[in-house]
C-alpha cells in the first residue's frame, strides 16, 4: 500500500496516511481553493486549479504559484510522467497541452494543439470553452516507448513522440467533434481518460462518452468494448485482458463498476460494497496505488479495494468533493 496520499478536492488539498490499517487525514493545504488534479514527483507536489498551478517543493508543506509560461490558466489535469527526468504535463480548458522539464517550475506549449482545436471546432457540452485536455498516458515499453497519449473532450486522442514538444492526432482519431455519426474504426471524440498498458505502447484503452474503446495498434484503429457512457477505466498492469470500468447510462446516471477478464468481450457487475448503481453519480477516475485501487466518484467520494479483492469500502468519508488522488512518500 502507498505510504501517503494527496487528495485534491473542490475545497483544497488533503494529506492522508495509513494508521491501523486505514487511511487517516494527516494535513490540509490550499484551503478553499477549487482544485482539479494533483501530481507528485519526489518531494514536488503540483496541484491544478481553474486559476493555474500551485507547486510545493517540500512534500506539501509550503506552496507557491507556478504559472510561468502557462498561457491558459484553467488546468483540468496535471500528470507526472514516469521516471525522474520525464516531462510533467498539464491539460487545460480551452484545450491546450503544457509541458514542464523543470519539475513544474515553468511551462511550454505546442501551438499546434491550439490550431487543431480551432480548425476542428472542439467544444464542451457544458461550457462555452473550446474543449479540454482531461488526461495523459505514457508508454513504458513497446515499439514506441515514451510515446504520450492525451485525452481530449470533445476532440479525440492526441499523440506525442518527442516528450510532449509536439502533438498530432492519432491516426484513428480524425479530430472532428461530431458525436452522432458512424465512426467505423475511429474513436468516439468525447474522450475522458486514457491508459496505455505497460506491456506495449500499442495497447491503449480510452473511456469516452460513447463507450470504452481499445486500440492494439497504437491508436491507428479502435474497437468499442463497452457501450456505456464511461469516464474511467483501469487496466490490470499484469494482464491487459483484465479491465475495470465505471460505466453509466448517461452523465452520472445509474453509475456502477463492471469488470471484464477477457479484454472486454464480456462484463460482469463489480460494485460489491458500493450499493450501486448510483442514481445520480458515477466513477470519475480510478487510481492504482501499489496493491490498492481507488475510485473517485463524481459525487466526491473515495472508494477502495485491494487489487485481488472484490469488495469496495468507503475511505476518508470526512473529505468532501474529492476529484483526484496521487501517491506520496
């Protein structure tokens, strides 16, 4: 189990540590700030918000704004790529991607993302902003090790093969935001999150508003493996055929957890302990922290189970409006 957690919420950042086998709140920072995401690399902690990025160099004890070069301040997601020298990535609303190579102290952008956004008319169903970047995944192995995938709502999937310096549309993503059409082997453009399996840079799974999609050729073609509205999916690092998804019948309607052991051909209920389906919420994100899987609901609740377990338990109920977690030391 992870030694510590950082939990981003709509009202600030919390620290939690394990005590007597359970997670306990151990501290709080950035009180009152509406955070969107959190990432950790060593002693550096980064918290995204609609007003920019906050940065701590001492494991969350003190904080300063870190907006140098961040031309778009509404940060929807911040992610630290694996390895001490890898880039740190920030996705914004309107859709933009910013990259830091100095542990989050300053940021650079590829204007090509903005050109794709404007040329294709990316949008958000709930906002006048021109789309947003909601997540990243970095390939750990395979023919394109180090490739970065980005999830765009509503725009599709972007790919970078140069550590985030430049971005292009994945071959199986045409960048057009129209959702009600025959997609063929294209991915649905309303992409909420994305994962690449550690065994291969070509095995990519994306949660979208039109279903859960998988590509086995690096994003050149896609197959729908679950028909529900999905924002979150976890793929077992020990075997890509084992998938846990958080589908719903629409936005936060009858949200639940389902699992597949055969790469998405068949699914079975996996919400034991949650009293799901939930009438008015769904799983927003999954996070694996060593041997534990944590689910964050759109209602701001945190749920946990062991990777080999089947029963979810509510954790840290005193924390309200959680949106993201990251492992610390």
